[in-house]
């Protein structure tokens, strides 16, 4: 389960334990909260079996991807 808080730009992940979710105590990454983010998606964008995140920065027509390592996201500009 993944949630994005627009006011803070924080991405939170609830990792399944099989019977509940462990959300942890720190966000997995933080994106600029001053940016107007368009579409936000979750998917496996690099084929490693982990859920990654993607969002489009509307004003700049740029796409950012956060690749998951299982405990955090590494953010990269993919398309502009």
C-alpha cells in the first residue's frame, strides 16, 4: 500500500506482513511539495519485482520515477 501526502511531498509505504501492514516511521522518499504533480502511479518500471512510483510534474512536462530497493525509493528524472 502506497500513499502520497501532497502537503509534505512524502511517500509512505505500508509493507504487507500477510495479516497487516507495517508503515514504518519514516517516509520512503520526499518529492517537492511546491510542485503540482499530475498523474501518480505505482508499477514495476524496471522489472525487478518491486513496486516503483512515477509522477508527472505538470508545469515542466517532466516525468519522475522512484525506483524501490525494498525500503526506500531512488528518484530519477526519466522523460522531459
